[in-house]
């Protein structure tokens, strides 16, 4: 019984609790460089850029010394979620 509980607990904590947003790519996406350029023009420092598992553009960076994770819709170029830490 203890093994079963331990296994269930381990599986529960191994799965991601929070997943990022989902995006639907368009026929003509906003170029990634435009997203990065706009972030930097607003005073941000890009640490990492990637396309998330939900197909959104994702920037890990810093704004005024604070770490941020920002998701952008590739179809519109609009920011859709910001996580500050």
C-alpha cells in the first residue's frame, strides 16, 4: 500500500502543474525578430527565445532587473501572458 501511495504521489508531482498558453500559427506569422526587437526597445534584455510547446513565441528575459517569461501570439505579435519572478 505504501508503494502504491508513493508511486501515485511521484507521478502527481512529476507532471507539470502549469502549462503555457496555446497559440494557433497563422499563414503569415509575425517574424520572431520583430518580437525580440520590440521587447528590447521597451528596455528588456532577452536571455532566451523559443517557440513553446503550445506554438507561442516565448521570451525569457529581464525588465528593469526583474526576470520575466512572456508569451506572444505569433499570428498577431501581441503579448498574451507575462510571468514575473
